[in-house]
C-alpha cells in the first residue's frame, strides 16, 4: 500500500483577480484529499497588492492581508508561509489566480523581470534542493520559471506569458484544458487551468491530473 503524501499548498489570497483562484484552490484541495493524501495550507502574511470588487471588476479603497484572505478558502486552517519547513512535507503545490502575479511575485507589473516573495522563493528552492515534487496551476508556473532555470512548464497557449517565461529561461509546451506537463528532471508538474478559456470541469481535471502526477513523482 502506498504511503499517503503530505502536501503544502500555497495560496495568494481569495479571488481570481486579486488573490487565489477559488475554483483552482478548492479543486486542488479536493484532488489531494481524493487521492488519499493530506494538505496544509500556507500563505505569506503580507499586505495584498490591492482589492478588486469582483462584481464591477474595479479596484476599491480596501486594504486586505493575503494570509487572512487565504484563510477564507482554508476555513481558518492555515499557517503563515514563514513557518514552512520542507522536512514536514512531500510535495509543494501552488493554485493560480492573478494574485499569484501580484502578491507572491511581481510578474503582473514587471513580466520577465519579476521578483519573487522571499518566503515563496525559499519554499520552492528548499523543496527543489530536497528532490521533492512541486506543482503549479494557471499563472503560478511563472514563479517556477523565475526560480528554477531551464524548468519545463506550461502556460496553456497565452502568447505573452509564453514569451515571458521563455525569456526567464523556461522551456514551454502548449497545452489544452486538463492537460499537464511533467518535468521529471526538476520534479515539476504544471497545468494551464484558467490561462485558457476553461470550464470548472477542466479545472478539476487539471488539478486531479497534476496531483496524481506529483504523487507518482514522490514515490
């Protein structure tokens, strides 16, 4: 019988335009649990770049915290990313959402010249050095492209994103809904999710396929 794996899942807030993409986050947690594994949710304890009114699509004057907002999805069971210890986990996973590009790194503003939040970078680097698998959905592979030079990923078929990650040194493969790209050398699995004009079914399939591949890499 295969030993269940311990996932660390990093979120970027709550809401596709300014935080974590909720469908991707929930489907990731479901996929992990469905596979018989466990998860702990993390987020950096930092100010959210801005807050979007998701009904109007316009920025508001509110100020929110990434950890506090992510706790909405985690139902309060969450830890600050500063507490992340790679020795406690088998697999690291990122949900997507534009908040990844605003709160976990500066990709939304600087493209290929983006910088990554130091706590996020430490989590990725420590897991990679330990030979432990890392998964990333939607826009979050840009973080891996920036940190892990030469990593093989997918951003779906978004021309601008592909150009940027290739400028960072990543190798890109186009994908469609639910598909994954597996980089066995770096033990990285990515799926495009809402980088495409996807349905929630596509998101579920992408999350399930990513989690399944990560568990296989972790055996």
